[in-house]
């Protein structure tokens, strides 16, 4: 029963993780890569959680590095970092009204 409750109580965090990944990778044909990214993050979080209360700066930085590796690998696999995939255009400047000398 405790396992059931732990998994069930994690559901809101899982939903949020899926939404974050969907926002980061808006491409429709990268479902498996998105799933791998969520599962990789969950696995890394589990491993970090096994440390328990022994988290210190070194462990924290190692956890951040592991999560970053998972994120970059997932984004690379989905093609999110391919050049030309999502062109970024410079913002159009707002028109400037002339200054009156009156």
C-alpha cells in the first residue's frame, strides 16, 4: 500500500514533468525521446533520493550535472538543438515617435 501511495502521490509531479518536456520539445514526432527524457530525469531523481539526508554541495552539483546530461541528451535526441529547426527572428523594434521641439 505504501508503494501505491508513493506512486499515486507522484502523479502531479509526473504530469508537470510531461508538460515541461512538451513545452521544451514542441515537435510532434519525438514522443519516444520525450518519454526517455522524463524517465531519465525520474531515474536520476531516484538515484539522488537514495542519498537521503546526506546531500551536500558535492552531491548537489553531481545531481545537477546528471540532470543536465539527461536534459541535453534528450533534447539532442529529439532534434531540438538542430540548427535551422526553429529559426529565431530578431524582435521588431517599436516605431519611435519624433521628438517635438515645441
